[in-house]
């Protein structure tokens, strides 16, 4: 009987030890869980049918050549917002730094060493280092020195288009440079939108059209102009002898112009009666206008001369 008890106790003890061991292995496996891999859609960031992007559960991407089985780049992050049809290089991120890889070969072209990086266009790409923006070529060589501060929007593009790029100087004023870093339009404006043959610039709330030789083509550019009318209620009798009322729009002879999201008052001779100081202007009658201030809540009353009524 004693022998039987010892045997039962021994089996129970070994069972408990085995249970602890298995439990430990299960827990240990939980901490050493294998990273789950899955293919991701490249959205045009790989342009070779042999190349695939494999993403692991920790968010890192490996680019692999399925034909050769070779992994060309390991443990990076692709910048999905930086797809470009203009060039063969795209942006990648590694250890919070950005560089460029070739979308056709899957190889790293420029190592990740920049705080920010933009797409290549016309052979140049903007990159940020030590808080300043410069431009590099496909070899990673600096073509335009790091002379331009990063301000975010509206200077978030930093992409050359037909030889033009909008940048700011050290004071934050905007201008346009060419692909050698020379100023085409001097940095004296609050904002610049570059187009093929000219730029629309703003300064102190006024917009101008400026050529790439720096000459002002039009000194006052509008976003829109609208005739100001108000409604007068007229009473009339219909065929059945019923009295009815109808609102008839009456033209005031004045206009609301809009510049950069702000409104001003203008007469029929194109004379500005007010600067663009308001969010909106509505006619009350021929000589009274409601002008909504930029807080989109407060209003003032203007007369037909654009003067604020007191």
C-alpha cells in the first residue's frame, strides 16, 4: 500500500512539473511570436513585375525579386504618399530618416539620411537637413544648396515644374527659383502659386500676376467679382383677382470682389471702395451693405461709398 501511494505521489509530481514546463513553453512562444508576413499593394511604387513588397506585422517592408529570390531592400517603410510618375526613384524611410530607392530594380539609390524628402522631378529632389531645404540629383549630390527654410504648407511641394519651384528665404517670404537656384521671382511675397507662364503672388492681401522675369503683368488680380443685388417685394393681382407678392432683384450698381478668400466693395468704374477686409458682403438696399468680418460672426454696415457706418 505504501509503495502504491509513493507511485501515485511520484506520478502526480511529475505531472505537475510537466504542466509547468508546457505552460512555460506556451508563454515563451507568445513572447517570441513569429512576425506575420503578407504582400502589399505597391500603388505604383514598384515598376517591375518581378518585384514584390512584403510587409511584416511590425509595419516594416522588404522588397524581394521573386525570380531570383533575392531581397533587394530589408526592413524599411515605403512612403506611400510619394508615388511619382515623373521619375524612377521613390522615397523610403528607415530609422526615421528618408532616402531613395529605384522602383525598377528595387535597389537603394540614395541612403536614408534626410529628415524629409520629396519626389524627384526634372532630375532634382528637395530634401531637408538641419532644418533647411536643398536639392539633390540622382547621385545624391547637392545641386542647390540648403538655403531654404521648411515652413509646411503652402511650401510643402518643393517640386520643380517646367523649371520653376516655389521656396522661401530666411525671413519666410516666398519667391520662385530656377533649377540652378537663381531667383526668377524675388522672395518678397506672402504666398506664390506658380503656373506655366507666370505666377500669382500675394502681398499684404493684394494678388498680382508676375512673369518669371520678375515684371508685374497685372497689379491687381481677382478671384471673382459678383454684382450686388437686393430683393424688393412687389404686390400684384393675378388673373383670378388674387393678391400675390413676389421678390424682384434690384441691382445696386456696386460689386463684391474676392481676393484670396476675402471680399471688398467695388463700383462700376472698377474703383475699389474698400480693401478686401471682409468674409462676405450683402446688399440691404442701394445705399446699405452688410459686411461680415473675418471672424465669420461680427458684421459692420457700409454705405455706398464703402465707409463703415458709425
